[in-house]
C-alpha cells in the first residue's frame, strides 16, 4: 500500500525556499520592484488553496471540481465582516474557517454518497450553484462584487502594507504545509490514504469509510480559509481608477474579472 513518504531532499529544500521567501520583499524593494511583492503574495495564496485541495484529492482520492466554492465562501465571509466594521483577523479567521468548513461538510455529506464520475459532476454542480448564488445576491454586490477599503488587522498590526501582507500569507502557507505533513503521518492520514488505495478492504476491516472521507473533505474546506480571509478579499490590485476601493466578486472567468475590478475571488464550477 502506497503511503506518503517525504523524500530526503524535501525538508532541506523547503527550509531553503522559506529563507528565500523571507528575504524576497526586501530584495524586490531594493530594486524598486514592489509590484512583484503583491504578485508573490497571490502565488502564496493560491498555493494555500492547492494545499487544501491536495488533502482532498492527493491524500483522499476525491476528485472534486467544486473546491473553489469553499475558497469563495470564505472570501465573502471575510468581505462581509469587513464591510460591517469587523477588521480583526483573530475574529474573522475563525468565522471564515467555520462557515467554509460547514459548507464543505454539507457538500461532502451529499456528494460522498456517489462515486466516480457522479461525484465529480455533483461537486461541479455545487460549485456552479455557489457561483450563481453569489452573483445573484444584490445585498453582496451581485455581479459587481463586494467593495472593500483596506485590509484586515492581525493582533493590532495592519496588513495594509504589502510586505506585512506578504508575510501573513507566507505564515498561513507554512502552517498549512506543516499541518498537512503532520496529518499525513497521523493515524487519520494513514486511514485516508488506505481508503484511497482500497476502499472495499477498509470497509471489510471495519473502518467507517464515509465518516473518514467526510472529515477529510470538510478539513479541505476549512483549510481554504487562509485564501479567503487573508487575503484575496482585501488586496489592492487596481488596474484602473477605482476610487481607492477593491472588491470581492464571484466569477467563473478569473482572468477576465481581474481586468474588470481590483480584487477578485473566483468560484469555479
């Protein structure tokens, strides 16, 4: 049975990359390339989303096409909180995690009763339903998105500075990767990987396969919170005059929405 085993070079490589990322903002600032600090931040944010999908697909073997719906749900929760004056990340983070996790739990409870292409299509359907829900909600800006000003504060520290925001995203990604590595080596992670390899045998051994898969699916939704709260919903990517505002919007075409407004969180179907 194939369990996850990190290669010997992975830990030194990860440490080297972390050191490079720690000095990257200062190096870019020294060369007058501050724009790339924001670009690197976006890479970190989407890497965090990929790490959560890796739990569901890589370890759990669940091919979900609606995973970005959790991404967008958390982003809208963060944006709605900020719009109502709640800017403390210590409050917004748990709330976004909880809502995204509950939505993932609901989707998983229904979707995991199917298999194969049926599972793929039902997760796709949930992703599309989430997309149309957000673009039709006029209270949240509808197709125009949800306008925001500024970014979250973390323990009294403002993330309005691009460098501070970069380090916040880097910390989220580092914690996520460490958590995933520990989870993969834990009993839960081993069971999930065994179910991926031979579900019938695990059922015969008495393991509650459905519950294990459901928890893994929900954890994948919770882990997306870092993308949601941090960060996408409050970063200034203005490409044209926008009165100093950014917006979170649901759009099935990410590159198009980026050109049309400042900040976009895509919910892919």
